[in-house]
């Protein structure tokens, strides 16, 4: 059946209200489009949990800085619609920026602790943009479940915290990262890597795996493990690091000298003009 595409926020609200009145469970997958198998794995998770699956595609201007890739972010709505149809999504919400941020828009959602670390340190305002748009989307859809990828670990953690802190009535589900056969995390931005960069990019996952392996053998010194990771990637000429840090799973609290709780290594690096992020839970 052809997927129905809704552009007007009011129309989406009417649809989801009707489904809720009928007693249907709703699962929601927010995206920025240029869909790949990672996104579709979230859709499949949504389908397992609910009667109705709603996907949004919105390249949210509020979460891009002035020198970031808002203009060049891949947009391919026709292919995306075909993929969503093949995955039996019930409705695609693809709003316009003017409808999401009408003139006079003033209210934002922010987190006082976790938005300035890791990606937030390099992308000021980014997570306010994310939390604000996700909050708006949640209010329009009012889903029972919202599915997010752990690929964007900090985003997933911040959204889970927002839902808890603001007593929102839905469950946030974190879904594992889908990877290419060489370990590179699937990402819409991979489309912009040159063939050589694409090959080099797989080193990120290899270096994270070797950190996890060395930790498993007994190394608990945080700095040593972080340096091991950085040294391994420094061998690849194209990489320019933003950060590579080991933090506590779930809270993203910093470790002192010793890794004594379940951990996650998080990395952001530029390869050519493309900014890649990835992470791996271990311990
Ligand atoms: P994006 O379109 O990049 O905003 O991503 C939309 C959702 O898909 C987010 O929850 C991402 O974390 C998730 N996602 C992106 N890449 C992957 C991946 N490789 N595996 C699983 N989920 C992903």
C-alpha cells in the first residue's frame, strides 16, 4: 500500500489522535532522511513493538551551526519514500521548516549538564536544536515508543534524560548501530566520502575494538586506553580528531583514572570534509 506522506503538523496530530482513540500502540522513528539499512533497522524495531509506525524526515535547521553541512546534507525524498513503503511504514511526516519554526518561535529545550561535552563542545547549540525538535515531534505524534540509534550515543542519552526529567509519557528505545561489512557505522554522511576516505573510515571501528580487547585483558587505565586509540588512528593520514573519550555508559559521566564501570568509547573525527561519529560500549 502506498505510504501516506503528511506535511502539515496539524494533519499529523489528527491522524495520531484517531489511532490512539482506536486503542492502537504507536512507535515513532525520527530521522533526517537519506535512509540506509541502519534507519530501516529502527523501523523494524518499531514494527515489533507497535501497531502503527510513524517515521519523520526533517533536516532540522536548528541543530546545524552556521559553518556546518545543513546545505549539503544529503536529501533524497523520492528514494526514501520507496524504502519506507517497502518497510510497511504507516505514515511519513515530512514537515517544512516554516511550519516547524513559524515566525516568532521562541521556546527551546536544553540540558544543563550533558550538552556541552563531547559533540556539544564542538557544536554549540546542537543539542538544544535536537531536544527542541524532538520535543515538538513527540508532542505532535505522542507515541508510546520512540526508537533511536545508539550510533548517536550522546543524542540517545540526552533524549532519554529529557523524557525522564520532563515526565514525558513514552518509552525511549536505544537500538544497536548497524555497520558495513568492514565495521564502518552506517551513516548518511558516508555518501560523501571519497573511495580512499571510505576505506580509511573503517579504522575507527577497528581501533575501538582493540581498545575494548585490551581492556578485557585487564587494562583499566583510562588515559592509556584513550591514547592507544588516538595513536592507532593517528597512523591514518586523513583523520582530524575532535575528541576520543571513554565515559560511563548511560550517564556519560567522566571516569577518573580508572575504568571501574561499564564504559563507552566515543569518537568524532573529520575525514576530508566529512565529520564522522561512532562509539562502542565495553566492559
Ligand atoms: P539521522 O537521520 O542521522 O538523524 O538518524 C536518525 C536515527 O537513525 C537516529 O536515531 C540515529 O541514531 C539512527 N541511526 C543512524 N545511523 C544508524 C546506524 N548505523 N545504526 C542504527 N541506527 C542509526
